[in-house]
């Protein structure tokens, strides 16, 4: 994109609501990440679940749904695919046979070494030329928006 196109995009959106700008930023970031994940044969829909499990393995399907912000049927379908691909295994717990926990398998854990740098590359591209103090303010602002909306919705 040339500088004049960049200015044009900026000027076209200067008066937009924050929600609209967040949506547009999400669209361009997610399409870039989706393309990078696809290069490694990983579905975009699996990314969130992998990220959560890399941090906290052995969650229940319900916990995973809640943390991913999706409905349980969506999680169930994604986990079926991820299990078939050898990324995770689901296991009923002996103390509560209704409770199913999700555990990363070596193949799913190994994806972290490839996919996290791809995601970090997207962040680097997105934040290029933006001063560190602006990034810190943006993060704080977005976290406040998330907290405000969770408090309002719940």
C-alpha cells in the first residue's frame, strides 16, 4: 500500500466510531493471520483453542468454550477436528464421567513453535511505526473497553 493510499484510508475513517475501527482492524489482522496459519495447515478456528491450551492444558470443554468466547457446540466441533488431526485428546475424568477434559498432544504442543512467531509477525507488521507509548495506551484502552462491555453485558 502506498503512503497516499494509507492517508486516504485514514482520512476516510477519521470520524468513524471506535467500534467500527476495531472491527476493521480485526478484519485485516485476522485475514493476515488466517493466511499465515493456512501456510502451516492450521485452521483459523483452531487457533484460539490452541492458544488457550498452550497456556492451560487440561481444561474442561466448558471452560475452553468460556475462555474462547464461543458456544459449546462450536467447541465440540472444533475439538473433534483437532482430535482427528492429532492436536488434542479428550478424556473423561474418572471422578466425574460427564466431565471431559482436553489435553494437548505432542503434535498440538509443537505447533506453538511455528504459529506463535507467525502471529507475532502480524503484530509487528500492524504496529510498525507506532510509538511504544501509543501502543501501551491502545492496549489499556482496549482492555478497558473489554471490561466495560463484560460488566454491561453480564
